[in-house]
């Protein structure tokens, strides 16, 4: 069956990114967050079609791909998005204790000593029971440092008995024997730990003197008993120069399932010390990932998957997860614990009652379509507005976007789209991250806004110069 060009509708917001070296274009439909790549020659024909002056030919294979992936619309198809989010979150993060064996200077919880009224073993088991009863399936033991609790393995085993998927986020410093490593392995389905550098100089600048040796020993003990953990690496201006060295160290000396490079957030202790994370910090991290050809590395934003992708309404705060602190207070997210978002306390209320709280409903109602800083953004349905906790670190309010973080998020998301399409080499071209309107041929205007940091403006200026030098037609 041939495709009728007259039945094709091209979304008004459509943008493309161009790779001269590959002669390919990445097309993105912001309305649905849908995307695909096509040959540059087909892009030119598509632009003519959008302008209503098309007289040439577009291969049906290309059109079929665009229609199937909902980058363009055909016939009576009407794009619609089901923005209903579940009232029962997928995961519950529990701060097992406020006590910690480290004093990381960027800790979003400002963890230090055990608080006097933390949940008892009985209260923790009751929380686990209620998670199983209401339908929460993932239970994450975090802190502080969970291994400080003497009952942590008992609680991990109990959560598994109740049918919950269990995770533990540990700094690994208290894993000092094979027996402890085996207990971690046996009682938790997934283990997440962290390392910020490949040497004491790079790691200990944030995490404290002597922490590197203890952390690496703990990870190696986990590896020895067959545990391949996920590693979180927090990056700031102080350790960014060592990211490549860290990636090599992990590759050669440790076993890790996945590495997440996380930008330092200005929350908790991170807001008290002058630790910075700028566009330049991001750029240096990005370049080192590419230079070392690092795989299984997540940086700022996860890579989308066409097969399982669903347009995002928000970040998932209150619907993807909720957070219970060590004394039982509940919030929509472990990073957003302002009083405005307080939702109840598990010592005084049932979890089912708390899930009906006004603050959690406010979080679930957040949408990229009604937030001023998101509704015109080209990646809004891919990122869901980004992490509201990180935005809050920049702006002081989780409801207010940080232009600098948005710039970083957009760049990384476009990078991920090229890579997910099988074209990571496109990123060697400056043009490959510059959004161009399919209809007007002009650079997507918000990318030139005065709200961007000076460094970001200089980068986009260089991109535009590259566009001109390569004579990419813009009109």
C-alpha cells in the first residue's frame, strides 16, 4: 500500500539535528518525545513537504519509519498522551538511619549521627508489610549508611519474604569481611555504591580522608562473592579532571554493572560549601566519557528506549517513588523534603492514608505541559522536566527550572538520542546538538535565550559558526 503524501501531517514543533560527517539527520517530535534518524537527502524533501512546495520523492521506507515511530502523523491519527499517573508509587526509598560512616561534603541529607526516634525493627517491618499490601513493589534501603543498623539484614530478608524487590544504597566502607559481603549479596537484589575518584586525591576531596581505601576494599569484597554493583560517581569542579581516570580504574580493577555520573546537587551539605557544577564541568565530563569510549555509563539523563518509551508527564516524584526518612516522615522525593511537601508520618498513619495526602497529589499533578519553563521545550516529553531536586538546588524551589541545568539536560538527551539510534560518532560534529526548526530552518529560539549561562552562549555561538562554515541550508 503506497503512502499518500497528502495524508501526512508534520508536527509544528518538529526539530532536527544534522551530522555532516554521516549525512544523517535526527528528527525529534517534541509533542510526543518521538524520534528517529533519516538520510540528509530525505530531510531536505521532508522540509519541502512541510513548506508545502514538495515536488520530489521521499522513499516509502523512510516515510514508513517516520510514521511508525510517530515522528510524523498519517491519515486520521490524532496524537494523544495518557498523562494519568498511578497513586501507588513503584518504589519506596527508606532512610534507614541518619547516621553515616562518612561525611561527604555534598550529602543531600547532611547525614551524620543516628537520630533518637528512628524507626524500630517492628516499625520498619510494619512499613514493609504496608508496602506489600498497597502494591509498592520496590523497596530501597538508603541512608545515611544502612549497614550501621544491626537489623539491616533481617529487614532485607523480610522485605524479600514479602515479595518486594530490594535494593541497598551503601558507601561500602563497612563491608570489611567476606561474611558481610555475602550477607549483603544474600539479602538484597541490587546493590548500589559510590566512588568519586580513582585515587585518594580525587575521591577523598569530597568524601573524607581515608575513604577511598575503605570504599575500594568494600567493592572488591562484593566482587569476590559475585556481586556486580552499580556505581554512583558524583562529579564537581574539584574532581572532574579525574573522570576519565576513574572510568579506566573501574574497567581495569573493579566489576560494575553500570556507572552513573551524577552532577553534585546544591542540597543539604552541598548548599553549605562552595562546590560548583557548571556547563564547563559538564562539558569536561562529557568529553572524557567519549575519549575513553566508556560503555554502560549514564550521565545526567538515562537513554530512552523506543521499544518501551512512554512520553513523560513529570519526573516521577510522588508517582514513581516516595521517600520515608529515618523518623517516619514521608515526602514525594528523597531530594525534596521541604515542609510544603510533607505528606505524613508512618508511625502515626497508615501508608494507604498517606498516599492520599494533598502534597503527594500535588506532586503527581505536576506536568511539563503546565510548567512555564517546560511547555515550549523540545525534550519535555523525554525528560519530564528533569530532576526537581537538582532544579531546587539551583533555584531554591523545585517548581522553578534552572536554565543552566536545562541546558545540560538538553545537550545530554540529544547525545543519548544519537547514541540510541546507533550513531554516537555524530557527536564529533558541532551541528549534531543544535536544534533546527523543520518548518523555519532557524535555530530553535529558546536555545539562544539570555537566560543561558555565558559559557553555554559561547558554545552555541561556536555551533552556529560551524553551521555557517558547513553551509547547512537554514531557509
